[in-house]
C-alpha cells in the first residue's frame, strides 16, 4: 500500500502521524513537499537571534484539549512550551482601546465614544424592533450588527485593510457565528467607563520555547523525516485504472493539502467547470516584517490591531519577543508586522517597508533609531476570501475531488478558515475514516 500526501504542512504531517499511530507502516507514507523545509504556514525564521513566524504571529490554543495536547506532545511535551496570558488591544489615535472594540468604546475620545454608542443602540433597537434579517454582504452586516459609529471608526477601515476589496463583495455568513453578540448593557457600561470583558476565548495560549511556532511542525517532521520528500513539488497527478500516478510514480491513495488554486496546473483531465472554479477561488496573500528592536522591554501585549489608515498598511502587530524569551536575544525585543495582499497578484515592492514603518511611527509604536534591522517574508495563500461565489465554487471543487478519491484536506486544500489545531482535528478525522480501508 502506497499513500501519497501532497504537501507537508501541519495538515499533511498530522495525517501521516495519525495514520502511522493507527497502524499504517511508516514505509507506506510518502509526503511530497515543494519547499526546502516542512511546515508550510507554520514555519518560522531566525535572523541574528530574532525568531518570527513567517505567516504572521501564531499561537497554540484549542477548544479541543486532546488535539492541543497531541500537538504539544509531538513537539516535545509541555516542557517545550511557554504559557502566556493573551493581552490584545486596538491602537486608536494616541490611546489603547480594550478588545473587543464594543467593550472598549469608553477608551475612545468622547466624540468617537458617542458615535459608537449611538450607532450601537440604534442598530440594536432596529434589530429588536423590526426583527430585520442579517444582510448577506459584510459591509451592510457590520452596520446592521454594530451600527454606523463602530463601522466608521473601526470595522470598515480595519476590514478594508485585511480584505483588500470593497466589503460588499464579501459574504456575512462566515462571520456571523464568530462574533458573539455583546449584550447591549455591556456596551452601555463600557461607554461610561465600567470595564466589561467581552468574550474571553483564548485568554491563555501556548508557544514553543524555541524555534518559533515551527517548533510544532519540526516535532512532526522529525518523526516523519525519512518519508518527507523535500524540494519535491508535485507537478502531475493522473488517475489510473487501479490508483494514481503522482509525478509518474504509482500510488494507491492520494490525499491533497496543496492550495486548490494550484491544482488546474497539476491534476490531469480536470473538467472545465471544476478547473475554472479552482482558479476563481479568492484568497489573500501576506507580507510580514520582523522589526528587531534595540529596546529592553515591550509593554505587556500579545498583539494589537491597527484600524486607522494613517497607521499605515499593517493591520496587526505581534509583540513577538513577548511570546517566548527564545524569540529575541536578551535585552532586545521585536515586532512582527502583517500586511495582507490581494491573492494571485504581484507582491508590493520595497516601498512597502517605508510605508509600514512610517505608519508605526504615526501610531506611536516605535522610533526609527530603536530599529536594529528588519526582515521580510511573504506567503501566497494566507486568508480565504469569502466572496459571494465562494460556497458555490468550493462545493463544486470539493464534491468532484471527493468523488474522485482525491481526499481534500487542509486550510487551502479545502479553502477553510482553519487554524492549525483545526487542521489537526480534521487530519485526525480523516485518518479515522481512512484506517478501516487501509488496514482491512
Ligand atoms: C496570518 C495568519 C495567522 C494565523 N494564526 C494562527 C494561530 O495563531 N494559531 C494557529 O493555530 N493557526 C494560525 N494560522 C493558521 C495556520 O497557519 C494554518 O491553519 C496551517 O498552517 C495550515 O496548514 P496546512 O498544512 O493545511 O497548509 P499549508 O501550511 O499551506 O501546507 C501546504 C503545504 O503544501 C506545500 N505545497 C504547495 N504546493 C505544492 C506542490 N506543488 N507540491 C508539493 N507541495 C506543495 C506547501 O509548501 C506547504 O508546505 C494562521 C494563519 C495565518 C495566515
């Protein structure tokens, strides 16, 4: 039995480990990885003693305690991790605003606080009185749910930075279940300065002591080492009478974790409508900058959001050296900056760095003379974009792949907004579904 797993990010590697732990011989598992190191979006990079996560700041947290423990165990056990309290804030003008924003409006300047409170109450009233249904597009959904003040001061500018397109083009259904409905009393309290917490998920998180978030995938890769073919892009997948051919080698089973948008160039004999749907799935890329700082200590923050245009192109800044002492040399600190880019388009040039640094100065986060150096990374696929064709295209593609036995798995292998813990949970489910056939 030969099993080909396409892509050695956390999804592919977790699947291989679960299959192996379920009784599949190691020698049956073959992972194809285009890059020089396994780990995909979980990779980290170390430069002159400063470590950062190349696809933006990553934390380990899961509602599924077993999955989280499994990830820790694969990467050296509890002792290999630090535990951190999550401290996130929004930077607004010259001040810090409690997160989530609706629970922090009392921290705003008085006129903005008034706008946000008025809008929130009006929107709440309209929903309660008319029972109006949630609008299908994200732009109108924001106003329906939070009101005009929060839309104007925070949600619109912040989301325009992340999504890089008019918010009308995005659906609201993906966000509906993710944003808890803050009781109106809490927002009233917040507005007059009584602290309310808001939702408190992820109040604690874990992070590898050394090596960045990649410590987790390094643990998996260490066990699977001999079965991972690095620097080996999959260039062709062909159906055969009794299985599959991958790069002209025969396999009995194929599991794909490679981004669906790449597959029309790889899978032979794709129906036209499936190939078109794959190509048209929308996504955003990401540019990240490590900013190494000659500064002894950061404020006690995990990450912050930068909603305002004048704060530059960055939408999120991670206080990377706060995650683990292993992330910066002693007496130094670091930031990790995230800037999304429209998927499939050329990445911005060097000018982006100056715009980013200028924005951070305006936001009051740093001074130029504190910067030791910067380092830039970029990833092609970072965020799934939930445009109005998303469900239709995705269903067409996944139905076809499932019917063919191409086993789609992973964040961009299924085009889902999954964190690494969810990738592990889905790999565990996939392995459980495959094992009876493989062992039977
Ligand atoms: C900004 C951002 C923040 C995030 N924050 C968190 C967080 O805090 N916590 C968390 O748990 N998760 C977080 N995530 C999500 C997490 O990174 C992903 O869920 C996870 O890494 C996806 O793993 P994957 O294996 O499904 O996909 P990938 O990591 O994309 O793996 C796919 C693999 O396929 C390889 N590949 C591509 N083409 C080919 C080819 N032709 N042939 C062979 N191989 C190929 C790639 O090199 C890659 O290694 C974040 C993601 C982003 C973008």
